[in-house]
C-alpha cells in the first residue's frame, strides 16, 4: 500500500488579513462575507497534486484570535512543514508585522533544541489584491520582505475573487519537495 503524504501547514499573520478566507476559498471554493473570529485552532485538509503527479494532503491549521496564548502557539507550530505568512495589501502595518512578531516567533520556536529550522518551507502572500484602489503596499516591498525571511515566493492573491489562491497553496507544497530533493 502506498504511504499517504501529509504535510502540516500553518497560516500566520495579523487578524483580518484574510487567513480564514484563503483557506475557505482553497478548501471549499467559497468566500463568505462575514466571518467569526477563529476561536482556538481550526484544522482542515485538502489534497494537492505535485508537479510529478504525486498527491499530497495538506493539513491546514488556522490559529485565529487565540494566538496570544503561548500554549496554543506551541501546539500550532509543532510539527509544521509549511508556513504561509499572510498580509493585507491595503494595510502596511500587516506587512511590517510579518517580520516581527510572526516570523520572529516561528524562528524562535524552530530554534528550540531538536527543531530543524530548515525543514519549514515558507511563502509570503499579500491578500486582498482585488481592492485595487486601496493598495498601500508596493510589490517591491513585499518582495524585499520575502527575501528577508527567506520565503520561497511572494504571491499577490485575493481570497474574495479567487485569484492565485490555489497557486499559493500548491507552490508552498511543491517547495517542500523541491527542497528535499536537492
Ligand atoms: P483572518 O482569518 O486573517 O482574521 P478573515 O481574516 O478571513 O476573517 O477576513 C477578514 C476580513 O477581510 C473579512 O471581512 C473578509 O471578508 C475580508 N477579506 C478576506 N479576504 C479578502 C479579499 O481577498 N478581498 C477582500 N476585499 N476582502 C477580503 P469582514 O467584513 O467579514 O470582516
Ligand atoms: Mg481567521
């Protein structure tokens, strides 16, 4: 019997950037206009096809509003293979906050004894790209930050209009295998 590949993916970023919306669009192909703040930890899963035809299951973890509790963050990060950092292109501070606290915290967790930092693959997603008239972040700024945190890609997406959402999740899954095979 073939072994099932499961990768744990965590989404990180400020409240309101669209983490839950990206997951909903990717997993359920729908966008809801009113979301409750995610309470605790939401886990959903979806299969994606890799470039070589293999299938991998993503176990997608949405931490939501409880991120302030250290114990929950610990559970959230533990065993993660992939991290998607999400900011909102209409709010500059959400990009700044990717570096500190989100990236900083993930690195702190991964640098604990026994946790190999290089095992986690990351991408940076600028969400709400449909709000063209309100965009406050230059693509260049996003790219620079992506380089700084060593992310594999910087992708501008819209959970609402379903732009580049599948791409973001698939690129992230693929990057794990590209890295392992090198
Ligand atoms: P979070 O999980 O990161 O906290 P949510 O963010 O997914 O709950 O989204 C926060 C708000 O942004 C929601 O609006 C949601 O509809 C909106 N949103 C999410 N993604 C997009 C997008 O791509 N484009 C636009 N225009 N809006 C988006 P409400 O009004 O429910 O607070
Ligand atoms: Mg949420």
